[in-house]
C-alpha cells in the first residue's frame, strides 16, 4: 500500500466483507484487512476492467500486520475459498475479484464502507488489533460517517450494541474501545456515550505515527491474544519519567486494570496536561504495553 497518495483517495468495500454476520465466514481475523490492502493497491484494475494479475507482497504485509507468513497464507487461502482471489498458473499471482457495482459506481445503490488509503496506512502503523479495526469501521459504517473529517460525532451505539453488531464478546469489545480511545479515534462522556472521529489523517497525532512501522517481531504471532496487546494510556498526576525496569506487575489483569483506570482519567482531564506531561504519559504507556506483552509470554 502506497503512503504517498492523496488524502482523499479511498475504495468502497462491501459491508458483507468487513462486518461479521454477512455472507462471508472468515477463518482468519486478518482476511478482511488483507483484502482491503489489496483493493487499495489494485483498485484501478477493477475500475478499468484490466485483466491483470496481482502479487501478494508478504514481506510488507507481515510488517503491517505484525504476523507471520503462515498466517497470511491462511488469509490468502480464505480469500480464494470465498471467491475474492482467483489463482493463476503462476506462483503468488492472483486475480482480484470485487463487486463492480460498488467499486465503479459513483452513486452505488449497494451499501459500502469507504476506506481512505492514507488514513488506513497510518492506522495500521499505529499497531491496532484486528478487533480494534473491526470496531472502528463498524462504527463508521453503522453511523454513516463517510466524510474524511477529524470531527467527532455522537454515535447511536453502545458497547452492548457493538457486541451484537460484530458478534464478539463484551470484554473484548470493551478493551478494543479503550484502545481506540487511546489512538484518538473514539471518545466517551460521563454517560458512556461513544463518539467516533472520521477518517482524516492527523499528522500531529503521536499515537498514530509510523515510527514503529518496521519493528517486526521475527515472525511471531504477537496478536494471537488480542485482548492482551491493546494499547492504553497511563495517567497519573505524578511524574512518569521512570525506567522500564520500574514497570512491573505480577499478573496481566492487574496491569490492564491500572491502564484502564489511567486511560479514563486522561480522557476526562486531557486539557489539564501540558505537552511534556502528555509525551511522558505516552512513553510510559509504551512501557506498560511491553510489560503486558511480557506477562502474556510468561503465561
């Protein structure tokens, strides 16, 4: 996926592909997002009806999704089995299949989810889990927030409605929502009302920079337990300039509980912190994430 495209470049994706409960039954949690990447790269082939083969760049997608080649092979096979990729006689060469009524029509009568290339690439570089991606784009689609704006809109969804909408568990959705709040894409008020931000690239959002894009963990499946790798924000009123050795918890639940508590404090008191305090909190957040991952590995 190229990063140097115009910010308003997007593709239309069928909600059946993205939102659980439709005609597609994905075996891999990465399948729908791999398809989105391929569609962003090769949308021009479909729009111009070019009969061209495409290649799956496994190395690039391994870095973007922080997963193994084996897992991506499973996602490719998933797409083949569901008719969205077609094998050719050449190795790692496919034909990309999409609904032209959605892709090519300016006023498609079919439902679709718009996904903006530069925003999506930035979001992947921020290391979201597949469930965070799913929750975010479910809210974008369900609330028809299709314009690439950075404004927050009040949604009609609650945590419970999202659980039903994406066929997930309450605790998993809760953690995903908290992670998206950390990334600056969701917010909640005192009444637990959820607000969602549009797909406009915010180049000043430190939580969604690509500084860590190339830090690939040697083909490890670090996302196999999504709820244990969510990023949260720590927010204490004391100084957070501490070393990595100072971040230590005896169990994962204790670590997650502290992260959730501090993240809520930051969301409701963000304006009370200066830039230096926010930077320190984000550094501490990174250390907490590392600690959570260490605890998961030890289990």
